[in-house]
C-alpha cells in the first residue's frame, strides 16, 4: 500500500485516527507544549551528562558507563511528575479530547551512532509492529525528537507490509510475562540482548521505506500496526527522542482500529494507559475483554 505523510494537517482527531488506522502518517511542527516537553527533557539530559555534549558523549565514555548513565536517566524522565502535566498539554495541542483520550508514560529513547550501544537500555529496534507486543490496534504512536535529527538517525516505515502478513514470533509473547521477567533487566544487556522479543521470522524487504524527519520538538504520529524499525545510525551523533502512545476510549470499546494481519500475542498493554484530564486508570473490564479476545485469537 501507499503511505501518505500529512504535514501540519488540520483534520479532526476523529478523521486523523481513521487515516492512521489505514496506514497514513502525520507530522506536525513543534507546538508550545511539545517544545516545553523537549526543554524539560533537555534539562534532565544536560544534568545527567554534565560537561559532556550528550550527542557526542559516546566518543568520550566507556560503553558500560554510558549504559549506566542511561539506566538512571531514563527512569527519572519516565516517572517524573512533570511529564504527567506536560503530556496532556501536548495531546490537547494536537486536537484530542482529553476526557476520552488515554496515554501511557513517555519514554526517553536513544540511538547511538556506529553501533556503539544497540542493545538493552538503548535497543535498536528491528522491523516490528507494536501490535506484536500486545498493543491494541487502536493505538496511536507519538514520536518527538529532543535535538535535531537527520535521515541517518530517525526511524523507517515499511509500508508494503501494513496490510501484508509477516511471519513473526509474537505467538511466544505475553505482555504480563514480559513485565514480570524481562522489562527490568534492560540495563544489563550492554554488549548483546538475549531477551526473546517478537521479530520477523522471514526476510524483510526494507525498501521501499519512508523516513520522516521532524524538527526538534516536532511530532510524528503513526499507527501501532505500522511495521517500522530503527534506522542504523550513521550520523555521528546520538539521537535522543521521546515517544508515548494514546488510545481513544470509544475505539477501545468498539474495537475500532487498524487491521490485525499477523499478531498472535496474548495479554494487553491497556492497563498502562491513564485518562488525560484526570489520570484515571483505563477501566479494567476493557483490559479483561482484550485479554480474553487475545487468548481466543480474536483481534
């Protein structure tokens, strides 16, 4: 299929979600709220790296030292109360209904250059769909670069596979089991990553691919069903980015979303989501419903 990139579109969130579920991609300039989120992330990054330039510190640090620094920095960002204030503002800035939109915690991601650190705490993602990892098919992914990015250090979409099945290992993945046994061990995987994660089990044609390069603080939005991957970073600089996910509760209730062409995982990430306007938890009966449907093989 063809993937269209909509730049600074003024369509409603309802219409945008329809297009996202069809495999389209949206990118926006840096708004006031997104710029504030990026500035907060930069403050934490600068504090962590001290006198070093975070984008080039990999050339001055032992890889174990670098991984240890990230193992402290990333959770501080994820769990900082300021993020729970800033994310709803970012989401509202993009026209979402805060009373019906739920978000998960923001992750601070890194992609180091020239294979310096590509596992564990700075994992370089192979081609994958988030839906292989128990994400609902109505999930919308948000991606925001913290510093300037270039085509050599962003992500790639592989649109020919949006509606085409890929043999993959998602049938071995259960979200609850992953949380109990694997998530907390990321920082221990420095030289290699031995955790069994869903990945393609057939050759993937990486071309054609789509790379979108937002400005620092710009927002990229795409479906969790998109097959995408981390571009091998040859830029000479470490890329820092923020990503998080949203779901609209009406779509959760009605099972509206992108098609399931090849996901066979069990469990659900829905309990990770909180309502934007008051941080209320996702109703547990909806998570139970998704878990039952996954066990039954129904998307």
